[in-house]
């Protein structure tokens, strides 16, 4: 490869391409090597599961598959950013109890009093932490699969309703008559 006569026209100068800090924190839940059997043998790829959150009520879960670990992580981060949900909060905890069944996972999320902390296991603790929930009780049943447990946790957080939304969904309070 010939040297260029103009040193200011460098193609891959990485010194000036500093990434600005992201508003989201990301945590890798798992990196798995997955195999596809084809005629010539086995094709190895990597699957990454990443949770992205800003600790202020926004959280997302993403998966990515690629031939290299780094590429699968980048795909998973893009997927997580695309699938963000907003988690309604009541102070530092969740507004109400939620029971969820997703595939083989069953999950129960409960609000907790101030100072309790996050009492949860597996990927559920990571997701609640990145969502910004400081006090919550949770129990997961059924599966030890991290991906399915994380999907169930996102589904449970998506089912939460804030204080105004709860009143709108539940309808009028029984025993109180509206003026007619």
C-alpha cells in the first residue's frame, strides 16, 4: 500500500472518534454460543442478551446474534434501545403487585417499603436496578433460563400502571354515584 502524500487524510484515525458518554447504562446478562447444524458441519454463533436502562424509569431488553461476540453485543444494545419501556413508579417502588406468566417463567413483583432494597434473583434484580426501582420484592418460578426470565420481567414491568392510569382503567369507584 502506497503512502499518502497528505497526512491529514487518514482513513482510520481513531483518536478523534471519542464516543460521548451514553445516557443509558448497559449490563450483559448472558453470552451464549449457539450452534446450527448444516450439511458441512456445525455453524457457531454467539447470542448476547443485554439490558439497557437510565435508572430513571426507562429500561429495555435486547438480544443479538453474530459470528463474533463484540458484534452480537452491539446488535443486542441496538435492539434494547429500540425496545425501551417506561416503568411507572410510586416513589422508589412499583405502584402495585403484578403476577406474570411468560413461556415457562412465572414471576411475582410486589412493592416494598422504603429502605427494603431490591430483593430479587437473577436477571430480575439487574432489570429492576437499571429501571431505577430502589425498593421491590420479587420471586421468579419455573425456569432458570436467563433470557426467558428477563423477558418475563420486562413483560411484568410493562403491565404496571401508574396512579392516574390505574383509576382510568378500573373505572368508577363502587358505592359512589356520579351526578346525573
